[in-house]
C-alpha cells in the first residue's frame, strides 16, 4: 500500500478569517495520509491555531537564507519553526519566474534542512522546453543545482510542469509517470534514497485517481483545488 502525501499550496489566497473557516470544515473529515498546508505567511498563526489538535502539518511558502538580519520583507525559517511550522516550500515555479530565484534555492534548502525542517523542493519544465525535448535536461539541471547541498532525509520533491500550473491543463498520467520515473532514477543515482515525489499541476478530484495509480507518484502538490475544503478532501481521499 502506497504511503501518500498531499500538500496544499494556497499561494497568496485566503485571509486569517477564511483560513479559520476552511479548517473548521476540513477538520470534520476523516482523512488518512500525510497532509501539509502552505498558507500565506500572514495566515500561518490562524492555520497553526486551527490545526493544533490534528495531524496536519503547516509549512511556509518562502524563507530567506538567514535566521535574522536587515532583510526587509523576508521570512525567517527559524521564526516559522518556533511558531510551529514543520516544512518549507522551495523552488516553486512562481518563485523561479516572478522573483528570479535560481542559485539561492540550494541555500534556502540547505538552511531549512539545517534547522531540521522538511523541504518540498519543486522542479518542472516550461511548455517550450517540453516541446523542444528538453524536459530531462531541465529536470537534471534543476535537481543538480537545487539539491547540491541537500540531504535525503526530510526531503520531498514535487514535479510541477510549469505549463500545467494554474492553467487547467494537467499532464497526462503517462507524461507525469515518465517524468517521475526519470526524477526517481536521478535521485537514486545521486544517493537520495526513498525521497517521495509529488505531482503538481491542475490536480483536481477528477484526475487525481488516475495520477495516483502511477507507480512513481507518491502524492500531490495542489494549488487551486486546495482552496475549497470539499475538493481538497476528495483529492486526499484517493
Ligand atoms: C501549485 O501552485 O503548486 C499548483 C500546482 O497549482 P494548481 O494546482 O492550481 O495548478
């Protein structure tokens, strides 16, 4: 039986009040598997309060590479950890594209792991790269660069084809499985044993059952469909 992991990336959606309302409903469901939520930083307190008597883990969407300092606007991983966060999201395509993050990702990952935090590290190709048969090359580059200072322990990788994020266009289960198999082989070859690999990109209750049936897909990282308790519950029930 597969050990499944479900992670919700709320991006910059929901207020503290909406966070409370979400969890009041979501916690009434009886769900199995590891479930993570990445709410906006300003909703972390609400999410942590609401979930304190549950198995749900709360993570932060972005951290800086230092514990403290003159870094206006940044989030400290140490502070997030003291608040009760267990996990950090690193390398999401929106951070790579909108905030031009690339080299800094391995520093963020290493720093989070040095504190004992888990990391969900995202990789994925653009449509242009896929159409030019560069998917494996891009995945290799992102894994090599992002994981150069990483440990296998406390690491989860998420394969998120950029063309499928927030577009309603999901990778077919075959496309996703091929990429997951490739990532899994790369991880094993590079001494990262037993690292779960999540699929992300327009996952919905309708496509989740077929995707999760693929041998190398351990679970999902879900954006849009995680904002509604009922729809995320259905995904977590596959
Ligand atoms: C994401 O933000 O990581 C994501 C996969 O979004 P969506 O599910 O909306 O495509």
